[in-house]
């Protein structure tokens, strides 16, 4: 099975791009961040990397939660992409924080934490780019 997907990105001028699904149904606008000479009004490429990782983590957990009949509604993921500054900007580290809406039994916690590691984007980063995941559970 080929899981390849394509997206087309067009430079619109003024440090602004538009990415469109191959189907043409959905589009996302991007700007260079303000510190890099852009308007900073739309998502930046590194913010889209963060959004992709956050969504991937939640969807992987969602599949496991569905199998276990656990409701993850309200679960939030905050992803911080740390950029190295200097002559060559690049992603330096990624921090993922998963905040669940309620306390869960230990066996469900383990299963969901393991499932979060199943996001196929996470291991795609070079080993020099640490990706850490921290789980926060509310106090009972």
C-alpha cells in the first residue's frame, strides 16, 4: 500500500505562501515569522511542524483510546519547536506536552502513552533533534 500524499505550495509574494491539498479542497496560508522579515500573520512553517506533530500524537492516542473505550475529549497537546539561531536556522529540539482532561487508571495511562509514541512523524526527525513527550494528569 502506498501511503504517499502530495501537497502543493505556491509562493504568493511578500514572504507569504499557500499550501493546498492535492484534492484542492483545503488550503493553509503561511508567512515567514516577523523576526525573519515576514508579516507573521499566518502560521509559520515551524508552527505547522508543531501542529502536525500535535495532531499526529492525538490521533495515535485516539485510536488506542477508542479500542479501550476511553474518552479523550478535551485532551490537549502543546508542542514547542525550538529553533537554533545563527547563520543556519534549523529545528534544534521539540517538546510535546500532553494534558489529559481527567485522571485515568494506570493501565490506560500506559497504553495511551505508548500509543502517543506511535506517531509516525516523531521518529522521522534526525537523532540529533531530541523529541521529548511529557504527560500531565490532573489531580483527582
